């Protein structure tokens, strides 16, 4: 089983992760901290059941460009 997190970068530079299939949310000040926090949050959520074999982090980048 694989679960997917949608990752967005905050204006302050930190990252927020939201699982698309389960109620799991976490954040980190750096990419490495976010990765660690995602793994910990998934382990805590699935503490009494089979854990997913893979966790996919999907970084969503929202950029606005001038049309003129």
C-alpha cells in the first residue's frame, strides 16, 4: 500500500504535509524535518494496523505569473 502526501511550502519557508487518503497532517521547518515528521505521523496513525509500504511526497508549487 502507498499513501500520498500533498506538500506545500509556506511563505516563511516551512513545509506542510497533508495525506490525501487519511487524516494525517504534519509540518516541518526544513524538507528533512518534514520527511522525518511525515514518517513519525504515519507510524503513529497506523500504530495498531499494517503500515503502508511507501509514502509519496508530492510537492505542490503554486506560482503566479504576470500575463502582460
